[in-house]
């Protein structure tokens, strides 16, 4: 497969192992003229388009259903030692019957404990976990969980939670909402490569009222814990009273 991008080969090899009702199915692969064609099952919309065009359809019931399917898919990936690493609404396909499927495994990686060193240029900025923004080279399942928390909030709020336009703007948006992290709420944070003692100090803001109204604050807060080691797992999140 000379000339075939490594991301495509990675996506093919991972998807062949991931047979799950909430993961997009890879039907076939064809290589022609040194181009690779991946044939997936068809879903007619993604979550971003749905959020852009059909905001009223995001009822509490639909949000809960989508979130359950999403957690189920990510729990399955993590059980198979796969990090998605690029979770965002554009990578979540939906159909007219309320099904949601995880797609685009181009950045996904198999992982083994202990955590391996990865490039930190992954995950679209708005959904990027703070440990990646602070330059960690060692990360695991928590990066996907943080992204899920951002997507969950976006479905409820009908707008992105942290729409940063640069890495530092992204960090400061997180800090302004959740407080500037320190060794008390995130042991080891001051040792991360891009952590600065000169960061402005912000206090945590209350959880947005809409999230409380959905009775979703407990799940939201457990997905959005600063310390990745304390962030809830996808499987455990599915057992919370919200569901």
C-alpha cells in the first residue's frame, strides 16, 4: 500500500476490530491507482449539522439517548484499548431514527498501560482536554472523556462550551469557567510543560442553569474533572442516576 496514508491504514486496522452498534461500520476497502477507498455504512447527517440546523430537536430525551449511545461506544473503544482522540460533533453520525454512531478514527490509537508518549496536536481545539493544552506527552482515556463532556454540554446549551480561537484562548476559557487549576484540584499540573505560574487566577463559575435543569450536572461535572486520573470512565458514567 505504498502511498496510502498511515492514518487510513490505522483507521482500517482499528475499525476491523471494532464491531459495535454505535461505531460506524466499515463495509469494504478498495485500493485503486494508489488511492484507498473506504466504504462505510451511510448515515445522512452528523451531530454538528443537526445542532446547526435543528436545535429544537435536542429535547432532554434525545440528549440523554445520544449521550448513552456515545458513552457506550467510547466504553467499548476503551475496553479494546483504543483512544479515539478526535471526538467532536462532526465525527458523530446520526440518522432519522435517533441512532448515533462514532466515526472518523483517523487519529485513533491503540494504547497499552502504562500510558505512551503521543503527539499533543490532536483533537479539535474546542474539545481538547486541558492536559493536552498544557503539553502533556502522556495521556489515556481521559482525553476522550473530556471531549464527551464538551459535546454533552453543547447538546444541552445549543452552543459550544469552550469555543477558543487559539490554544491560550482555549485554556483561559476553561479556566474562567472551571477555575485556574492548581496542585490542590489537579496534583501534578504545575509539572506539565506548558503550565505557567503566571496564569491569571480565576474562580469556578456555577454549572450553567440549563445543565442543572436537565438534571445533568452530576454527569457533566464528573466528565469535566481537571485531574485526568479522577475523570469518570465511560462505563461508570453510564451507571449515574442521570440515565
